[in-house]
């Protein structure tokens, strides 16, 4: 009986979304899978690689309703939350922040200046980096994918998977839109069985 109760409890906890991220003193959501670093992206990439994870940068801003949507409706979904924990080293930047960030090209700017340098227009924006970045490159020039704005859970999970599986590097492979369309079709077929 105890095993049955434990099994049911585990199943229920896995089916429920993770709690939404708390707001930090800077007004940004703080998810458990985000990393606090010295914001030297070269070091962050080394650390991500050492853990066998992909480096991702997320730009957010205080009061962003789309950031809130992602942190309440999308990121807490158990499959997305665990996928982020298991596969990504996520560094958060504040679109209007003053902390110093060191780009891969060695340039040191405040978060808000880096946002301008990289052409950040929307929050949230996720930038996904490869395991190796050429010396002298910027984060946005090296990025393998960028997700500007809020997307639905399935689109977000598909993009995370597409990046981790390095589908962007497959010769004559599916671009993200074709991959996502195929995954939508597969999920639809699974539901109809």
C-alpha cells in the first residue's frame, strides 16, 4: 500500500508544473536552472562545456509580461523545466542592467550596453551558443539560434531539443521550422492513437 501511495504521489508531482520562478531584487524572474556567474561569457562557455551542457543567455526586463508568461506557463512545465536543468547552462542578463558583461570578443560592457551591441529588441530573448566560439566573435555572431519573445511550450521545447541535438549543423537537415512542423504532426498522431 505504501508503494502504491508513493507511486501515485510521484506521478502526480511529475504531472504538475514546477512552481513559477520567484522575482529577484532586480524585478527579474529567478529560475533554479539559471546560473549566477561573473558574466564573462568565455568562462561561462568553459563551465557549460565542462558540465556537458549548452550555454544559453536569456535577456529579460522588469515588468515584462512576456517574461512572466514564460516563467508561469512555459518554463515550469515539468518536461521543459527538467530539460533546461539537464541540458543548459543559462545566464540571465537584464536588458536595462548595469552589471559588466564580457563578450567572447573580450569587450566589457554593461548589460544595457551589451543589449544595444547585440541588437536586443524583445524580452525575453534566448541566445543559444555552440560549444566552441571563434576568438574575436560576439555572442550574437556565434549564436546557433535565437528565440526572440515568448513562445508556447511545445515550440520552446522543440527549439531546446533542436539546439541540444545540434540539428542546425546537420547537412541538408531540417531547419527549425520543418523540425517543429514534424514534431507537431508527431504529437498530433500520438494523441489520436
